[in-house]
C-alpha cells in the first residue's frame, strides 16, 4: 500500500470517527462544549475546524447559500425585530417579568457602548451562537436520536433548554427563560426551513440589536407597559 493510499485511508478513518460519536467524535464534542463556555466565537471556530477535518459539508451544519442573500437577510432581520417586540411587549409582561433587564442597564444613554455592541452581536450572537446552538448542536442531537419527527422535537427541546441555561449566569431567570423561548422558536424554524441558518443569523442579530437599542434609548418600560399596565 502506497504512502498516499495509507494517508487517505487514515484521513477517512479520522473523518468517520469525528463525524460520529466514537472516541474522536466524543472528544471533539466535549472540546466544543468547553469552548462554548469560554465564548461562542471560539466554539464556532472549532466547529468549522471539526467540519473540515470530518469532511462534513458546511451545508450540513446550516451554512447553505440562500437563493437571495438580500431577501434572506431582510426577512430574517424583520422577523427578529418583530419577535423581540412580541416577547418584550406581550409574552414577558404577561408572565410577570421585570420591566427592565438588569444585566445591561449600564448601556442606557451610552452611545459608544451601544455602537461597540453592534459588531459583537453580529459576530458573537448572529453568526457564532446560531452555528453553535442550531447548526452544530442539532446536527449532533439528530445523529444520536435519528431523523424521525419525535427525534426532531426532542432535539429542539434539548437545544432550547441548553440555550436557555447558557444565558443564566449573565441574565438570571428571566433572561434564561427568554433565551429558552428564542431557542425553541429558532430551532423549530431551523428544521422547518430545511436547516438553513442565514435568515436565523440575521434574525438573531436584529433581535439582540433591537433589544439593546430599547435599553440604550430608555424605552424598556414603555414597551413593557404597551399592552399590560
């Protein structure tokens, strides 16, 4: 067997182990999970490295080219703003949530801080969190549970729960609950839309930018009492 054939065979074995939940696949999953605790951007980089080494097409983790970039981004952004409006003005007030998010009150009236948040939200939230919690995590969960409808529902619920818990340390119960609701809706949309991430990335970015703008502009109370007084 030539050296080239041996190398190719080894690469294929490594790729197969990474793609599944063998030793390498399990180690990569743990490493990505640990990286996620340090920051979603680091986890996203490791996911892309994992996809490359495992010969996993990036389309399989949601990075599919849309028919129209402009339409996907505009539609996603509009949905993200509308979704945040519904949560802030209707869902959370109805559930009894506080009218303000205590974790980000330092942002009020601080233009520099608000502008600095925007590129972070695009990269760390829109791209990295969607790739991590929808593209990669659901890919892994479906590999475990299978492609059935029940498996997809279970994968959505688990991914939403993990997404909610990931927000607990910074935003406590209400922020975690909101994140779990977002995770539930976004994971469902991801599967119903053929596992495409571009619109969801735009929606998530717009959702968080609008949320930050509400705080920056001092409008949290107004939105929270729009329907419930």
